[in-house]
């Protein structure tokens, strides 16, 4: 009930993002059901049906990625002060996000089933009754378990991804390592717990505990000294020994002691750029051998490696774009735009890499459309629309998430006297710098991908 109330009371922009998830889920569900219809109509072509089902992995991954991005930017499930007091802790908010994602994806799967039955001609009374009867095996009975299994793949995968990504984490930082003195003044902690005899024989104690132990021992010695003079003499001797040990404990560490680690000032720089470049190179090399024994497998493997490489290299390229904006002697405008891109590199870099992958594949297929490649059919067009639309919506959602995280910085700049026009100019410069860097890269990868297949 709480998930339904939060879904109903959300703002129009949030509702629009959820409707985009439902629309992408409907398109993906229709593609999955169409592969089932093709398998029913052509039972002898099992390899072709398996290949159609495998190609549905691309829209499935794009839809799950969009659902995850929408769940991250949902303001209704964001932790706020005071919610834990009414039972809405991090785990409960994560559960609400999971339920909201499940509702959106289930709605899309239900729409896909209704539209599939309508195009088959099983549901009448609407326009385009049975428009794709031959394509979707209208004369054959539909296996209900297979259809339900295919339609539940997307909601289950999306909810699992949201649950893993938004799981509660311990906000407390790890305890820093403290250098201690072990037995006989050795560096590092002792191998085991110190016994009482070690204190009596060697007096090895930390400086904070030495004073307490010495005070306790002195108090005990004074108490015993009242009854025996020899014990007082022994107590005086132990007091002198304790003072000597105190002087030894305050002695600085030897020169050979290891220095504390120096913090890495480059921690904010993404580290996936070299691996991304290597994977893109490997993918293009795999596509170069596509004209040999197994062309379809080589093309699929090459595109997969290229896509993974672009996703890994996206944050690094975004960070590099921010550095290039600050090259030379930057003014306030370029400095704000460049620092903003560097801060948002990890958040918008991966959606940019996914969008570059989809755009390069689309450009390559468009270049091959007039050659030996087959013409686009209705299902191929639907798949391209689902993948492209979901990827673009994911990038825009990541931009909204970056704006939400940047709201505090923007408010601070406005309080310091920054003009709103300057902030808008910095945002426009960021939006123009990214296509200037990624656009030629997409065209180059598309041309190299289409070159071996156009021979």
C-alpha cells in the first residue's frame, strides 16, 4: 500500500519516467512473445528461433538499465531525516523501490501480452485485429506456461537489479589503522593477548595505560607500605622502574619505522579507460575476421566487446573532456563546466558509453542497409526503437540524477553571488562538449565496424 501511495502521489516528471519504464517493458515483452510465435510457426527452424531469442537480450538489458536509473532518481524513496522514526529505514525504502519497479515492469508486460493477443486476432473489437496473424502464428494455440515465463523474465531481472543496487550499506567509514607498540617495543600489534605476568615482568604498556597501571600500583604500594617497611622499599623501587618505563614509552619511534600512507590525490579519476580502449580494439579486430568461417558469431562477439569497452571507457572519456575544457587559462565559465564534468564522470559516463554503443551499431547497420544486409522488418524496427529509446532515456535520467546531487553546490554558488546566467552557460557548455568528443568517436567506430562487412 505504501508503494502504491508513493507511486500515486509522485510528481509528473517522476510519473513520466515510470511510464517510460512501462513502455520499454511492453516493447521488450512483445519482442519476447514474437520470438515465441516464430518458434511455434517454424518448429523445424530451432536455430533461427534461438537466435531471435538471443537478440532480445539487447532490449532486455537496456530496459533493466533504464529501470535501475529511474529507481535511483525516485525522490519518494530517497532516505531523509526522520523517516526511520516512522519505520521507513533504508531497507524499507529499498523494498518500496523494488515494488515500484515491479509494478512498472509488470504493467508493461501485461500491455505486451494484450497487444500480442490483439495482433494475433485472439482479441477482437479493436483496430488492427489480426494485423500480424501470419507473423505471430495465429492459427496455433499459445502455450501459456512459455508465455508467462517469458513475460516474467523482465520484471524479475529488473527488481533483482534494483534490490542489489539499492541495498542498504553501512554509512560508517572503516576504522583507521592505528600503529601500536607490541612486546618489547616492537612495531605492530602483539601476536596474542598480553598476560598479567607480562605487565609485571616487562611493564610493556601503551602510554595511556602506563599511567593508570602506575597509579594503581603506586596506590597499592602505599597501602601495603603502611604495614611493612620492606614492602615500601620494594614499592619505591617499582615506582622508579615505572618512571623509567614511562620515559622509554615516550621515546619516538625508530628511524626505520614505516611512514603512514600518503593519500592518493587522483582517487576521483576513473580507472577504466585503458581497459575500455583494449576491449574496443579487440572488438574491432574480431569484426575484421567476420568474413571467415563464422561471420555471424564474429560480428556478435565483436559488437559485444566493443560495447563493453565503450561502457568501461565512458567515465574516463567524460573525465578527459572535463580536463580539456579547463586547458590553458580557463575562465569561470570553462572552469565550472570542466569541474562539473569531472565530478559527474562516474555518474553519466557509463550511460554515455551505452549510448555510444547503440549509436555506433545503428550507424553501422544503416551503412549496410543498401548492401548485403537484409532490410529492416517491423520487429527489427521495434527492437531498435526500444534499445535506442531506453538508452537515451537512461542518459537523460542520469543527467537528472546529477542535477539532484549538484543542487547543494548550485545553491552555494548562488549564495556566494554567482549569476544564474553563468550556471546556465556552464550547463550548456557541458552539453555541447560531450557530443563534440563522443560524436567523432561513434562515427569512427561505426565506419570500422561496417568496413569488413561491406566487402
